[in-house]
C-alpha cells in the first residue's frame, strides 16, 4: 500500500480530500494529517509516506518551507501542492523544489483524482524499475555464488569444516551496496576494506579454484555495474572479463585473489579521476542538447538521468560543476529567455509561448515569468507595443 499524508490548516479540506481520493482503487492508505508545516515535518519523518499532499499557506511554517526542510532531510517521495494562495515568490520556490504537481484551489474532484492516479502511476513505474534492478543485481550475485558446494566439500574433506554458502552469500549481499557506493565515489580505501571483508569468510578454508573464480567474477560484476551507473564504460579501463578470468584461473591462494581486486579497485578509482572533467563535460553536452530539442516538454533531471544511465543526484552535481548553476536554475533561465525572445517576435499568443517553453498552465508560466523578469508576459507585450 502506498502511504499518503495530508497537510492543510483547513479541516474541511482535509475531510474533503479523504473522501475524494480513491484510496482502494489506487491501493493507497491515509497515514496521517497535519495542520501546519512544523507538524507536517514531524509527521513525514515518522510516517515516511510515499505521497505528501499539502497546502502552501499555513501557520507556523508554510508548505514549501516544510518541503524544503524535508528534502534536505532526505525525503524523495511525491509532492502534490493544492493551494489557493497565489504569490510569485511561492510559485518560483515551487519550481525550484520540483514539486510533482501544483493545483490551484478550488480543484475539481476529477482533477484531484486524475493527479493522484498519475502520481501513483509514477510510483508504480519507479517501483517496477527498482525491483527489476534489484532482481538483476541479486541474480548476478547469487547465480554466480551457486558453487558446486558438494564438490567443494569433497575437495576439502580433510578440512575441519566446510565453507558455508549462506555465510558467503550473506556477506556478499551485505557488502554489495557499500562497495558500489565506494567505487562510484572513487573511495579506494573503503572499497578495499569491503573486499577484504568479503574474503574473510573463505580465508581460513583451503583454497578452491572454482570458488575463487566465481567469487572473483562476482566482484568484477559489481565493479563494472557501478562504473556503468556513473557513465564509465569498460573501454575506459585496461581490463576485460577475459583478463579477470585468466588471472583467477592461475592463482593458488586467496591472498592472490584479494590482491588482484585491490589492484583493480586502485585502477578503477584512479581512472575515474584521470579524465573526470572530460567525461563530465560530455555528459552535460548531451543534457544541453536534449534540453534544447525538448524545450516544450516537462523535462526533468530524473528523465535525463534515466536516459544517460546515471543517478539523478550524481548527474545534478556534475551539471552544477560544469555549468556553474543548478539544473533547475539553468532550465528556468533558458525557458524564460526563449519566452522573452518569442514575445519580442510578436508572433505568438501567451498560451502558445507557455506551451513552447514547457508549461502546460499559462497562469503558472506567467507567475514564473514575472518572478524571473520583473514583469508579466502581458506587461512585456504592452511595453513592446508602446516602443513600436
């Protein structure tokens, strides 16, 4: 069930929303409500909802300040704003916070239901993608760990104990995400420590070549997948699958395997730093080109991250580093500048300009435009007419 919290200082609105939202149809559950932003922060931290529906203008702390605090805390769920308070500063801040949906009061029952259906659809899609990725990773980790344990026990029958499949697999799964993170961050020290932790399970057992090969392939899979996630391909490294297999096939001790992967991690982490600026510029160039081609779409950083096969947060940091401003600020600026140009051309109506720069709601576009330029599109059109 998807968890939803409602935050509004109007009790009638809260009651109405609970009646309007098709909870059962969307497999949602009401998880709580709050009457101001301070209560809302506490509620969200405790309930950890998938969806927040909030008003903006509330006592103690307004809805957008609340969302900003929650995002800094780490909340990354869906946010729907339902507000009757029109203020250009709030509209700009809503843009900056990338609110998922922004509705004006009064909103019809069907509008609210439609927005909720779209919100849950986004959550379902993300859940499916996360599940597919998780299953892929786990299958890559567990399938390669399906070692012939009978053969191992037979080969080690003289040993006082046999390798524990569960222990190896558990250690591997536990270390996996941390190892991925450390490689993405080029944290060589932590990555090596995690690799040693994985091999601790087998280091006191007699060396077994097939186990070493499969365990090594498993580690190599994690390393290459981590690189893939941040846009670095194997072509950038002087290593290949065959190289790893051949080296592992000729080793005769666990220490040799550990040393191999310590060396690999060192090369990987350094390679990320060798040509980092060039790779970053190339990624950002792709983003800029995509933005120009799809200005009329509701393009988001998450969309581009999925297309470039890289995490959203990482891509955001790269963009700011290369361009010198955040993705949201850049996108707003180029949209507003294009809108200005179209207004001065005098060939478009306001709603047409709004659509061509990615805003489906002309009123919302006008609010954003005035905050950016100091005047509404209509005022700028009138100014242009006087000049002529």
